């Protein structure tokens, strides 16, 4: 296991009078030597509060150092997923640092023959971070799917049986890491890209919001087994996001569907708050028909055990039925219920983008301008399947109904007409996998538009610079080049952020800057939460890496660290080149 802090720490870099030569390093948060004491002021809750889990005493981005899993011995035994006590002794879950990663300037959407060396950064327009797919999890819920997962080991999905134990802890560590970077160079806002909760439960969403708010967290449910003895069950004080950082939310498929895949109704809905273990058939067979069967107990986690032993799982005919303590806080949330909870937080702004009008209309998309003096608009788009589309079980796929598609076009039309650069932040990516390919992220049949059609539509808006997404649990950058070589300004970038639950467990920072050649650069940087050795968040990393090694899941691009740090260059229309010439904070020579 890697040591807590490196032997040598680079000198701190002042955020004032930043030189062009070092702008990318500073703006991306690639700083070290940030002591815990320097983070005590201005944060939403002390990171050294009694019962809390402070992060490492130094914070780095992957531009300085990256995390890579250790190589497994050729003769290493492969442990079973339900026996994590064997992981470490067989070499699973261990890691080390490698030098920082920088893929450099990426001009893939620029015209042929463009010389990227001419794009010198001259002014900073916007700085923000994205965090995706934390999947805060009530591991003791009776409405699980463990038994079916255990029968499909080859699919790579059983990794969630142990990565779920520390989801609030790794979120807390990520929030503290954001705070540390914010102290060095402030973020203008944060964008949270969906799947806040794992199983649409009220208590999962409250843990998520309370971690960000800096509340006292009791990360267990029902009988609260093991709360006095088991690290992942012990109540603790979360640090909370710095109150000066406004953050905004978009909805994911897991936020109002059962495991992101099915409407919660009937027997499934009743199982959430009862004490009876859920009974289903084999729901991973196709066509899916196991939801109407009561053949197998799905099981749950025994929170009194150090490794989260699965109990109550097996065939109904041969398995003794067990009951767990019922808990009304496990109730499943509809989209309206889910949005309403964002009005009940102490961080900023109120509602985190959602208003009472959104709730009344059951409409979870909105837009905002992060800086009043910069012509940039962020469109927070719900591109998950509607609760009203109940004719298919493809709820994990992207989807736009006609109302949301019309709204999106209206927002793009207004932004283009008003001379605003535009960023779309959604949960599901576009154009990265075809429907029925076996991958999540494809756009299902309930959408009023295919991903191919949507891409062609988006390319009609030269002011669109970014589509942001999570959902597939990996870092990925896609260049959508303009189909018209005479209008390279109609190209845009799609950037996905990895899941905070699964390896590489990173969030991203973004800096939007204008360049001396009248182009724009989007500087993207992946950040590993600065977990402290021995902490529950460190166990989360250990399990995430073990899951990656055991199942090759999720698919990790840019091996071995899963990281893509680059300066994405975007052509602007002549009108926008003229308009933004005087905008931004100068980057001094």
C-alpha cells in the first residue's frame, strides 16, 4: 500500500499573478503541501471534528501523481467476491503511485492542419469541478439483488458487494479534497452528475446531502448493527463542502429507479420498508421475467461483520427465511420526492438548481449562469428515462421525451441567440455505445430521438462547447468533430467523469480559458480523493481496486490509471471570437 505522503512535496504555488507557463498546473489544482490547518476556515464543517475522518495532509491531482494497481503475482489465487478477507493476502486491492499524467493539447475537433502550439492561454473564464456516480448505498436494505449477482460472477457486477460498504466515506474524502483545491484557487461552482443514491432510497439521499452539508452521519439502517464496532457502520462527523462553492445537481437513473433498472411499484415497492428479504427469479436472463417470480431470497448485508457478510441469500426451497429490522427511511423516492429533498439542505444554493416549479411540474431540467460577468450558460439536463415510460425495463439507458427535447432545443436557441457559450451537464453520455450492445449508456427505445440524431442536432450550435456526463463509471473524452469542414466551430467535446465508487474513483476539474489565437481551451484534470491511510475511505479505494482486478469492471480506458488529463481546444465562431476578447481574468506572462 502506498504511503500517506510523498517524501518530497513541491513548493506551494500562489494563486495570484499566475504565469502562463504554470497556469495549467495551478488552475487544475495540481498543488501540494496543503496542510490540514489551512483548510479549517471557510469550510462547511471542520475536517478535524470529533469523530470525523481527515484526509491526507497533502493534496495532489493526477497531473502530479497517479494511482496504479500493483501487478498481481502470476500464481496469485483468485479470491471469491464474497470473501474479501482473502483479497490482500493474494495481492488484490494494492496500489502504488506513478508520475503525473498529462496527455497534452488535444485538437481533435479543430480544422485539419491546425497548429496547437499557437493556443497560448491568455484569460481564465470559468473554473468548476464535476463529481459523478457516488452511489451512496444502504447496504442493509432488504431490497437487494445479491443472490442474482453472485450467480453471474463472470459479468463483473458482483464487485458492488464490497465497494458499497464505504460510499459515504469516499464521498466525504472527495468533498474535503475539493475544499483543499478550492483554498488554492477557488472554484466557481460544482456540478454533480447523478446517481447520488444507489437504490432510490430516502436514507441514501439524505446521507448524500448530509455529507455535502457537513452533518453527523449514521451510515447504517434498520437495527444499526455494528455501529459501535464496525468501521463502515460507525457514526461520524462529515466535513461538508465549503459554503462558498455553489453546487448543482442533475438526476441519474439510480435516483428514482430500483438499482437504476426498474420502476419501483407493487411488491418491489413494499420490499423497501419491510423486514422481509426480497424474493425474485433470475433477473439477469433475457428476456427479463424474473421480477414476477419468488424463487430466490436476494439476501442483505450483516452490518455486524467486518467484511459485510451476505446473509439470507439462496433458493427459497432450501434457505431459511430471515427478517431484518424494518425501516421507513428506506422508502423509495419518486422524481418529485427526490427533487424536494434538495430544498432541505444547508449548502448553497437553495435547491441546488431545483425549484418548487420543477417539483410541481415533475420536470428536473434547468439552466443557470455560473458567473454574471461571463457569457457562459450551463444546461442541467435530465436525460434519464421518464417514470411514465413503463413499457420496457431499459431504465439504465439514456432517453429524452418530447417535452425535455423541446426544452433543450429552446435553451440552446436562446443561448446561441444571446451569444453565450454553452455547457450541457447530464447523467447519460451520448454516442458512446449502441443500444443493446450490453453496455449502459446507450439510448433506449423510449427516447424521442436517437443519439445519432441528437449529435447532429447539437452540431448546429457553434456555441456549444461541452457535453458532460457520468453513468458509465469511467473517464472518457470524445471529440465530436463538425460534419462541415468549413464550420469547425460546430464541433464540441464530450467529457465523462468516473464513478466515485469504482476504480479509478476520481472527480474532475475544468478550467475554461480563452487563447491568444482566439480559440478556447478546456483544461481537464482528474483528481484522486486524498484519503488518509487506515481510514474508511482508504478501504473504499482498496475494494475498488480489488473489484477492478477481479472483474475488469468497469471498463477502464486510458490504462493503467484510468486518467485523461488534457487541454481540449475548441474553435469559436467569428462572432464569439470578437465577443469574448475582453472577458476573463488575465493570465500574466
